[in-house]
C-alpha cells in the first residue's frame, strides 16, 4: 500500500507535499500541510486494502 498527499491532480507527475513523514513502507503518512489550498490524497494498494483518513483543521 502507498499513501501520497500532493498538490497535483496528476498522480504520476505530482510531487509529494513537504512536511510529512511516511512510515511502514508508505502505509502511514503523518504531517502538516504547509498552506491553505487544494490537495489530492492518493491511496493505492494491491490487491486491496483498508484505510482511514483523519483530518484536523486548526
């Protein structure tokens, strides 16, 4: 599984948002998004996976 937060709508060419940290080979991502804006969250798994998304807005 892999979890990516990006500012790009294109999964293949988007850069990962700085300010976060991946753990467990990309299965977890914890961090602060550096600015207000639109972000894309990509979750990929093969063949399937369970995931949850927790967001805190301050």
